[in-house]
C-alpha cells in the first residue's frame, strides 16, 4: 500500500486550510522551472524537485542531449493542468542517417524513494508527460522518455514511451515498451503536443504487475476506459531518462508522478494552488509500506 507523509507542522500552522483540504496524491511535478535557459542538461542546472535525487547526468552514445528551452509546451486537452515553467528539447537533426554525437543524446536523473518501484512495491503509481516530435527521419528513431533500473543498459529499461522504431514499429506511430517488449498506440505521429499517461499497477505476485498507457485521454473523471494494457510483468525502476537518437528534435514537459490518474493530469483544487507557492513543500510525499 502507499501512504502519504504529512507536511511539517509549522507549514500547516501557516496554511491550515490548504493542509486540511489539499489533495495529497501528487508526488512529483517537473515543470523545468529554475533551470538556465537555454542550456544543455546537465549544464542547465539541477534545481531541487521532489521525486528526484542527485542531478541530471549525460550518458550513452552521443553528446547532443536535451536542453532547456523557454516557455511551456501547450497542450490543448480540456481540463489539463497547464505548465508554469519552461520545457526541454533537442535541436533539429542536421546530420541524419545514423546515430552520431552530433544528433544523439541521453540524460537521466535518479528517482527518490517516493517515485521508485522495486520488487517489493505494492500499489498504483501514475506518470504523465507532454511530448512533441519534430517529425524528422533518420536511420534510427528513438525519441523516448524512459524508466530504467540500476543503469541505462537496454536490458534494464523497464518502461519507455514516445516515438521509436524498436520492436518492429515504423517510427510514425506513437508507441511504448515494457521490459523491452513494444506496443503501439494506434495513433499516427505528428508535430502536435500530446499527453502520455501511464498507470503502473504494482503487485506482490511474481509477474503480477500491469501497465496501462493512454494517449490524449479524456480528463476529469479518473482513469478512463481504454488505453493499451500490458500485463504479466515484473516492474522495477530507479531513474528517469530522456533519449533522442538520430531522428530527433523531440520536446518534453510537465513530467508528473502521482497516486491517482487525476493527480497527474487535471487542474487541482484552489487549496492545491496555495500549496504550489511553497515550492518543494507544495508536493506531499508518499512512502511505501514495504514487504519482506
């Protein structure tokens, strides 16, 4: 089960109404506020963001990793809680044809205990993010947000979503992978801003984890029917990465973790906006009740 950790007593003394009424289900919200713009990660800085620990690290293959860009990505879906910071992206591919240091890069940041999944994690965790593809082509297309465990070797990639040619996909349909088995979402890729929402239903049983992915879902009434579901999994992850190879110029924004579908997608209640002014204390942490 997931449990929430209360805010400090002093904070609640100042914001009593907010502490009593705010929805405590958002765990982390990365809006890319407070970074140097423009600059590549990790040189753009490493502001403290609940849900993460340490700083961004560049890793694997090329050196053209994502960097900070001014302004939030604008998503047109009804009811979505709009961004308030900047966003990150990769410059347009000028070399093409193959993975090189000039057109490819990956960065990752470690997750903290509130947003990781281990073999002993039980409960439901949601992830959402905005994604925009520049719709370039190349010998390889891998514009993905990834969750890895232990390191960023392919074999340790627990989840990935965006646009890829992996797993027999064409690179023209939005897709995702769970433990390196890939599925597509049946929606043709374009240059628009899209909302990915991922639900991890984590179980104590072996091969008992279930992953559901929605693209541009209806918002405001909890997790909707539909989406694409992959079951029979064992899911573990401790780091989030952003990867862009060859067919690049992808953009990402508003990476959120929470314990409910609505917590990572919809406009919060007014009390939650009060909490947002507290910076890091705006987000209520959850700790897991472990199993042996």
